[in-house]
C-alpha cells in the first residue's frame, strides 16, 4: 500500500502547508524519487551496523519508515528525534525489502542533525510484541507512535470527517451544547462538578445533549448535529468508557423513516470512507423478532445458530422442566462431538445467566436423541424436536424452558458463546432494531421503567394499551429504534413527544409527579408551550463504530487517551485528590472512607 492509499499523505502532498524543516515524508519515498535531494524529520526506528563506520538507520514519521545510510552514526539511539538530509537512491541489486513500501529505495549521503535525544523507550515502538496495558497507557505518547494507534486514530479522523460531510449534505447544522448543565435523563449516574459561586450546588456533565437538542428544535434550527462528548459514571467495559463521543442528531418535521435514512447514510459514508466498500442496504428487525430469533436486542447476524420456537411441541408435556411458558432450542450442526466437560461448563454458564438449566441432546446416526432427559420425552415430542430444529445426525441440540424473555436471553448468550466470530471477521452487518417496548420492566414500586428516555413517543397503534396497568404495560411499543453492528449496540434514538399533555401523561405513568417533572425538565416542558415541532433523533457511539471498523475488540484502541478498566489514567494520575484550599473554596469536605 502506498502512503497515499494508506491515507497518510494526500495526492500531491499536504497542499498549502509550509514544509517546515522537511521537504518530504519518510513513508512516501519510492523508486521514482531516485536522485531527489530530501530533508526528512522523524524518530530513529532502528539502527543496524554496516561495516565499521556505516549504519543503516530506519527513520520513522507518521507515514512510515525509510532506510537511511549514515556515516558515523555511533551516537544515534532508538527514538532520537532527527533531521536527515540526503539523496534518494535505488537499493543495491538484491537488497530491496518487498515488505516495506519504501523497500526499493534508501537515502544515501546522509547528514544527520539530532533534534532531541531520547531515553530508551519503556517498550519497543513496534506492534510485534504485546505490552502490558497499564504500561502502554502510562506512556501513551510512546504507544501513540506505534503503527496500530497511528492507523486507528487516522481511521477515526476519517470517520469523523465523513460523518460531518454526510450530516451537512443532509442540511444538518453543527451546534455545540454546554458541558456544565443540570442532570440529563439517560438513566446512568452523573459526573458532577461543584459550583464555586453557588456552594452546595452542582453542575452535571452531560450524559448526552438530549434536552438541548430538543430545545434546538423548538428554537427552529430544524436539523441539528454534533460530534458530542458524553459522560456517564458507569462501570467500564471493553465497549464502554466514562466519556465517549457520539454523533448526536435531531430533526424537525420528520419521523422514524427519515431518521433511519439520515443515520444509515452517515454510517454508510463513514464505513465507505474507511473500508472503500459501501455497506449493503441496512436490514431491519423488530425488537420482538430480534429476541425470538437471536435472543438479543443487538443481534450479531454474522452467523446462524438461530433460536427455534419449541413451545407448541411441549404443549401437553408430562416433563416438568418443559412445562414452561416458553421453550426454545438451538441446533448446532455437527456439535455432537462436544465433550461432557464442555457441555457441563455451558450448562453452568446458562445457570449463571439465569436459566434453571440447559438441556442438551445429541442426534445419533439413526436419528435418535441421546440426552439425560430423553427418557422423560414422549415419541411425538422427540419427533417434534427433530422436525422443528431440522436436526441431522451428528448435531447437538440445546434447549431452555422458562419465561419468554429469560429463555430468549439465556439462549442468546449460549448462541454467542458457541458461534460468535472474532471482531474482525465476517464483514460489517448493520441492523436496525425497531419497535422497542416503551417500558423495559415494572419496578419494585409497580411503576414502569422507561426503556429509552421519558421523551419517547409511544407507538401509534398502542395508545389504548397505555391505559393498562402493571405487566400489561410491557406490551406497549414505542417509536424507538437502535442501530447495531455485528452484535454491538451502536446507538439509539426515537420519535419524541412534543406535546406537553402527552408528556405529562407519560410522566404520570412513570411516577414522575408535576413537581419533580417541573424541577427536572420544567424548562423543556415550558419550551413545549411555545410551539414545539414534531421531532425525532438519534445518537450513536463513534468510539464503537471506529473500533469495529478498525477490527478492534476494545474501544481503548481507537481513543488517544483512554482510562483503564478501573477508570483511572495512569498517564496523568487522574483522578487525584485536590488541595484542601480548593475544597474550602468549593464549600466541600471529604468524608473519611
Ligand atoms: N440521547 C440518546 C442517547 O444518548 C439518543 C437519542 O435519543 O437521541 O442515548
């Protein structure tokens, strides 16, 4: 790949940019440059002695490395910062390095100026070795020099730039919303900032720009977007950091269809900008079907192993374990060779995930089922299982019986454990999940818990169901939708409630009284009294999109300065205690732990 193809140097160089101390970048030199006088700047990558005085010094910059032949390089060490002037020439016959893009040339007659000396780096600046994560983060500036992060951060920049172009192409206006705000209703814990001028009062850092973007719609901006920093004080995971970036958008006088189009376009543009391939038309599945078939509201559709409905097979069963509201199964083709140990450990996992058990069956060459529970199953039930699952000799069948949601959930996790491909295999499967329920559960207080946020519009066909109570409310669908990619939730959005009377009704259902509503969201409800257009929006995580496009399991690999799993920054030491004087000024006292 050329430096240009790799996106490191634009065709024709960086136009309009003063060359500064250099005339060319290391990684862009090719056989065509034979004879060119060049000045290069970068870091000493490696030095190999060549005879008594001569040395090959690989010089590295953001575009790659090139070999420089240096006379008297004795005091050049790895990671020294140098400026090298010399002449590009073909490498002698038989010494070209086909692996290196600059491998046909070298720079000869070199003069080297040391711009900065360097201590030996805490770990080698190449990708060949795994380095301890904390060490990498502690010296992130060295880690950033490595190919992987150079590549990932540039990929991420291309994602951002494609997203901006796409949104602007659809007439979206970039608006920056504040960081010091009152709490937002995304349902996570807030990070708070004490106010010096109002001791005892706190700002919250935004969990999202949700309320502000809705205010932008009332304010007539019509189409808003922002590459927004959001902060949520939740446990960190491979796909979650305290702070993350999202492409946040909102539009007026549109519904779900238009939002899905805007977002699909933006994500497809970003994917194409990075991979060169435009993803296929994004599929769509309802929340209910996603659970029924994949056992997840973020299905990984890169592989099969779909869940199969078996409830009717056991309608009149005498086997207690299958006398459940829902029985489902998975067929694992050729899985009969799975060992007893593996099956036991899968069963243990299923129990940890909430199932009472996991029933396994092996299909013998003559079609009969071998299973610890086979003797409890009638002949018609065994026939029903085989037929429903389209079982073949040599297959393994796995069954769970429980409440619908739990059955789906557990088998969904079993499915992932058995079949999920590595993150960088199987292409990019985007999938919209629509018709989410309005409420995700009924809380201990008997009140429904919103599945998205409390501004989400109920589904047009489900208004009557809203009059119900308790569990019946769980059947109410909403106009909320998620975008998923390879089993990761990229983002969520919804059509919003724009009428104060409807909003009041939903607040009442959620148990948010007039007083609480006006204390928390009074300004939004007030705004709605002055003419709110119908509006809808979405937000998706750029860290997650960039990670998946880069083929990385962990979003830390596409973030320049991430936190560790425990939320600390080994580089700066954050979080750190603050001065007693600062505490006093803020009117705060820290309680002993
Ligand atoms: N504010 C939501 C979130 O950050 C997204 C949206 O509804 O637009 O998840």
